[in-house]
């Protein structure tokens, strides 16, 4: 079972986002993310937030927090999902809005990893995951580009094969974007291997 978190960022193509939904998913709306339910054609299992971007009474079990708090609404939703024992998180509406919230959501991926879970941020054309040593990467989007950036560390040692720009035990550093804009050329041989550190892997479909 996946925990689907609906954050308050923009979603313009609900039909394309439905590919991430499956029967039995646990749906958590993070405050203004509740508005996405209608477009996605789903119901909410739980609502959590400070009601600063959604003021009506949700049609599900809900929990209200004060506006002045340490957690973003998305982080509250993640913590709720973890308390429910869920370990796979798909976050809608967490990319492409306010840049500070997008970066906060990258940190949320690291929080999930630190708690033995995995997460992915998705929008209509992008998927972002955090990988560490021993993690296996399977592409979600096809026919586009992907980029690899160290995250939560100054550098990471990475091997990538089956791509236009292969690397072998290359140290990627946070001060130079060497891992940007690669693409798969051989799906059978394709592999990203993390030898040291952690990386954000960003998949981007072509326009």
C-alpha cells in the first residue's frame, strides 16, 4: 500500500497524475492539497494541516495544527503516514510551486529515508527520488532525461551505465552540476549505482 500525499502545489493535468494511483492507497490531504481530490476522482482518508490554505470542514477524519509550527503541512502528512506503518510515499503537488517548499520537500525525502521508508515527488512531467548506497533505481518516466545531484552531503560516488554519458565511480560534488541531463540508451544495461553518499535522481519527460 502506498501513502499518497496531496500537497497544495499546482496540478494542471489530473489525468496524467492518475497513473500513480492504485486501489487501496492511503490518501492524506495536506491542507490545500484537499482541493486536488475532485480532479483526481478520489476520496481522502485523512486531512492534516493548519487550515491556512483550506478553510472548509474536510469530508474525512481530520487533524488541525497551529499555523506557527516547525513542520510544513506536507511533513505533518508524512509523519502521520509513518505512524500508520506505511513505508512507500508518493507526494503530489510538491514540485513547481514555491521554490522554498520544493526544497523543503527534497528534505522530506531524506527524512523518509532516515526513517526506513522511501518517497517520490511527482508532477505531470517530473519524478524525484533520493537514493543511497545499495538502493536500486527503476525509471518511472520513459523517453526523457534524468539528472543526478548529491544531496545531504558534499559529494557522492556514483556509477551509471547504459546511458549517453556513462560514468564509473565518479565523485559528483555539490558545487558542480556534472550529473545534469543524461538519458538512457540501453534499457537492459541501464543502472545507477551509489557507492558513497546520497543523490537526488530527477526524471524529466520531454516537452
